[in-house]
């Protein structure tokens, strides 16, 4: 990694940076297939999660370059700052990568079936669970019963999904122009960015294939200073993201392995409109208010295909509208307070399933609240080096990513902290106690079998020294 800056004059400068990265992945993991194990009559056994075992190896090299000229100048009453630049990102996936998996059901001849067909039940090996006869899974199921013992011995698995990961090269090159114009109480920011993207599958092989995307992105923002302490603003910007790296970094997406091109997925595009006000009140408090709308198109979501549990498909469009506010400041010189509130109305606007249109977007809370307050006992002699803090976090309910059969409940957690300063406040010790009530809660979910719990009660001791 390296960077270089040079001033040609006090108004013209040049900056360039380069970063090289190498990384490799050697992964072995158990995960669910998003379904329960069926019994011999194909009825789901709700205490047994169907499992799969995944092995993945891949190596990457990444090159990043960013270079730009910065010009500052004045014309009459206008001040200008102009950036002209170029950047690139090149990801090369090395040859020799692979992702293999063991999943499905064992047949009597020792082979594996990807799914269970009760019409051919006589062909399947069986096992018994609490008096229930089951077709035998290739990977031992996960018992959800309280106190159940779940041991994993991978040696008996039959690896039945073999996927060599082809070498690949994805590159993004971009040229951009940005201009900031200042006149009296106005600041106008405008920018253009042209991106060129290329994906090469089976890189440097005889059966090499490629595709290209390009997109012109733009942004514009205007700020007006009502007073020295209060500003109003509005902004509009567009976004764009090819799907290749999303898929390449997680190649277990069913139907995207081997030589299938990532051109199967259209690029993610988006736009943002936001208006707001920021200010400082009474020289003590900072306050911000904003309303916004975010639109996204061509979103990758799970296909809910039990035979290919990680297969992806694309949704047409999502829209999120909302507002958020934050305030921070000192009620007293030794009493600081922070608070934030967010409301998001996130909906599905276009989907291949018409039933979903107009429904809530997944994994998004409508209401969020965050509060924190700290008090230092600076005026009490025997407590002058001591401080206390207390806060809370609230999140309303969410819909899981892959199912609408249930909701994650709302939750609130309570946190606290003790602070102690030494050596004339140069050293501060802090003991944070998070989730004081040890509340069980869920921060997100894909489905009933992939729930993500929040952290239980925990303690964090830190020390900070000012030189």
C-alpha cells in the first residue's frame, strides 16, 4: 500500500494511492438447507433441521488504484473546488478453487438423492427418531429439542455436490468529475462518474467468456445556511453495483457454479432523495432532521429452493421512505445526552410473485430508538473522577428474509457504564455493561432455522490514555 501527494501550486494538487491485497479462503461449515427433515410420509419433523456440509477453497488477488487532481479557484463572487479523477478495482480469482457439499438423502445403493420422493420410499435408507421413521439424511440433522446433543462427524458424509470454481477476473474502471461551488450562503455540489465493468469467467482458459456493463452515475446537492448555526440541504444521487463479486464471493448460490456467467443477474441500481436540516442550538445542542426515499432495483434474494438452498433470484424493486432525527449536547457542563429516532416505511414495489407487491421489505424495522446519557460527578469532591452512563436501544418487529410465516418480535435493551479518570484525566477507565437484563432477542433472521440472536449480558473494560 502506498500513496503520493504533490502540490504544483497552492491551488493545484495531485494525489494517487495504490493498494495490493492477497487473501485465501479455506472453509468448512455446517448449515441448514432451510427445511425440516421429513418423515417417511413426507411430513416435516419440526424438531429436526435438515443440514448440509460445505467445503470451499479459493484464492484472490485484488488491485486498487485511485488518482485525482484537485483545483481550487475563484471567479468573481464564486469559489470553486474541482476534482478530476480515475479509480480502478481489479479482482482476480486464482485457478484451483472449488466448492463441494454433502446434502440430500442416502439411498440403499450408497448413492445420494438430492430430495426425498415418498413415491419411491423403498429406495431410501431409513433411521428412527423418537419412534418416527425417517429417510436417512446424508448429513446428520440438527436436533432442536432442549438439551439435545448434536455431534458432528464429517467422515461419514458422501460429498455429492462437486463444483470446481473457475478462475475469474472482474474489473471496474471509472472516471469522475466533481465540482463544489460556493456563493454567499449557498453551496452546490455536482458530480458525474462513468463506470466500465467487465467480468471474465474461465480467465486465461480456452473456454473464456466475458460480459460488460457500463453506467453513468450522477449526484447533486445543495446546502443553504439559514444562520451561522443552521443549514438546510437537499441531495439526489444514483448508485450502481454489478452482481459478479456478490456471487463470486459466495459461489454456493446454486445454478451459479462452473461456467455459468454472472451476466445471469442484472446490476443492482439505486437512487436516493434526501432533504434535511442540521443545526446547533443555544451553543449546547446539535440537532439534525432528515426525510428520504431510497429506491433499489434488481435485488438478489433467496429462491427458497430446497434442492438448491442457496440459489439466488432477482426481485424487481424495493422502496424505503422515512425520516430520522438525532440530537446531542450538554444539559449541564458535566451532563451529556444523545438520542436518535428513525422511521422506515420499506415496501416491495415489484416482484415476480404479485402477492408480495406492497408488502413490508424483509429484515427492516419500522421504528428504532437509541438513547445514551453520561454524567460526570465533577462538583462532588470525593466523586470528581467518577462518571456514569446509561442508555437503551429499541427496535420494532422485522420480517425474516426468506419467509413471511412469522415476525421477529420488537425488543429493547438496557446498557450502562462506569467511568473513572486518573492522572489529571489523562487515563480513563471504562466498564461497559451491555444488555443489563440479559434479555433474549433476535437481531435478524433468514427463516425459522436461521435466526441471529443478540448478545447476552456482557462486560467490556477499556482504558484510554491521552498523550
